[in-house]
C-alpha cells in the first residue's frame, strides 16, 4: 500500500489543524501550565472534541462512535503535537477504546458509549517502575468469590487524575518477569480502596500514582481471559505507541518549521544565517529524518488497521524512530535559535519537554529497538 493519505484523511487533517490552531494554540497550553491546572487539560475543549466525533473515532457506531480508523486518529494526534494540545484523546479514545473491544458486552455497552460522548475518561494503569516493562508487573489479583481482589500500586498513569475508570494490569498467577499470568481489569475510579495522588512531570501534563488496597472487582470486570491480559492489552499498547509516534512527529515538524522560519529572518555578520552552509546541512539532515518518521507512522497506522494483533514490529519501529528524531529536532531547534532558544519566551523548550516525556511513555528508544531486533532474529 502506498504511504500516502486518502482524500478523506486529508480533509480530517485540515479540519483538525484549523480547529486546534484556533481553539488550542500553544498559548492555551502555556495558560494551563502557568495556572497549574490540576487536570492539565480543558474539560470544555475536550467536550467540543467529543461533539466533533474525535472521542469516538475508533469506537464502533453501535456504541456511538465513528469507527473511522486508526490512520485518522494518528492524524489528529499529529496535529495535537503541533500545538502541544493536552487532552485525554490518547489515553481514552485510542488506548482504552482499543483495549475495551475485548471486554464483555456489558463492559463495552457501559464504557464505550461514555468514551465516545466525552462523558468518561479511561486511563491505563500499567507501569510500576520508572521504565516501561509490562512483564515486570507485580500487582496482585487474588481470586475472591466470583471476582478478584487487587493489591499494589501503579505509577505514571497519564490522565490518571481526570479518569473515571482505569484499565489495570495485575498478576493473577506467576511471578514478576513472566508474560503469562497477567490479567486485565476495568476498574471504576470510585471503587473503595483505590487512592490517587497527582504526579507532575517536566511536560506539565496530568499523571497520577495509584494505590490499590483490597480493591474488589467482579468477574465481569475482567477483559478477555484470566492470565492472558498482556495478550489482550498488546493491540492497545501498539495503538498508544503509534499514537505517541504521531504526536512526536507533529512536535518535531513544528520545531523544524519554526526554526526554518527563524533561519530565514535572523541576520548575523550582515547575512541571513540560513545562508550558512553548516546550518543548511543540519536542516537538510533533519528534514530527511522527519520524512522517514512520517513514512513509519503512516505504515504503522495502515498495518494496525489491517491487523492490530500483528502490528507490534512496525509500532516499535515508529515509536523508536520518532523518539530519536524528536529529540534531534528539539535539540537542533534550541541550538539554531541560539541563546534565546533556552528561554521560556520561545516555545522550543516546551516542545523539547513534551518530546522527552512522550518518548519515555510506553517504551523508550532502547526498549523498542530491542523488541524490533528480536523480531528480526537478532
């Protein structure tokens, strides 16, 4: 399949670009950051996105969604990256919406329609350490009557302070480090025994640390089969990884465009600095790298739409490459802008912080390079 977008996709991109530049420019993100907004995003803006159908872009029509396809979702995330738009789109409308496809009919009917309407935000409670490592999960899920009792803690739950429910990976058997024995549960945020505290990272987004103290869940809250939680979660993780790759592409592309405009205007020694060959070489190299990322993101989206369960290798490629190039783009922006690039007056530092955080979420470069190498037989 050609690595290009359809006419429908381009129309969606233009609509998203116009909406986000008007409703959620970088100045809006600055306002949320400076006011230390506890949620890190605007509820009003999120509701407007839901009314446009974005919240249900991956949800089937029978639950109130558009079922437009993953390539469209990735395009929205790319445009969000350009304006640093903070929203629960990735956590709720991409990751949770994908994972809940494996839930019971009751679970899907209860939660998917709420996600699509913007009524509910669902966050993924996965990590327990400082690095992404699902198989290291030690949080326990002990059988209790017809349900389970959850005990343990989760860290770096993005959009966790705004969540109405959590997708929780817990160990129903085996030991930490084993892929088998993990089960996935849908947990209401109001359940007894669950507590949360806010965690602020350098990108000024909404993260939470959760503690589960004898939290009771029913058998109906189980997503998929007992002990096969990681298998059930893998498509959702891949969706999140590709989504983060798309967002970082938007961040990186905006860094490149802003820096290029600066190079065309800034004078040094009586000359436009964009005429200096050294800067031209660096800009050309970054442009080429961004085009590689764009191809990887498009291919990853296409493969995910064909077969979500077998999109892991290309998802890892897109996530690793976008993180590597994102850091390059942010560093080059700061350096080419000179001393002012290090100040809060310009946006370059904000993009750098978001890229640094995003490339860590759901696996950094080393994690995905290792996964890709294993798939390739190394």
